[in-house]
C-alpha cells in the first residue's frame, strides 16, 4: 500500500478490517484456508443491525466497507 501512495489513514483502516476478520476466524485458521464466500459472509453478517439499533441503517455502509477491504486483501494475497 505504501508503494501505491495510499494515505496512512487508509492503510490503518485496511489493517483494522483485516485484523477484525482474523480475530473472527480464529488463530487456528489461516487466510489461505478461507475457501468459501460463506466464511466471509458470516463475519459480515455480524455487522447487521436492527432498525431500532440503527434507524439510519448506517450498518449497510460499514458492512460494505469491510467487504471491499477484505476483497482487496484477498486479491493482494493471491496475486
């Protein structure tokens, strides 16, 4: 990311998303063992909030942000 001239804030946010996903899958599972989209979807589904918790439905933006960051990471990992 440093080679692509991304900001430090962008780099930190990407790392936070990947670390949160890593904590979700656990220490016994490596990123190379993630083989189905359901494994990622289970993590993303944790971001869904009810209308009473989030009436403006900001969770949709948060969930999509995590999705984009995780997809970007896996594209880099398998490059």
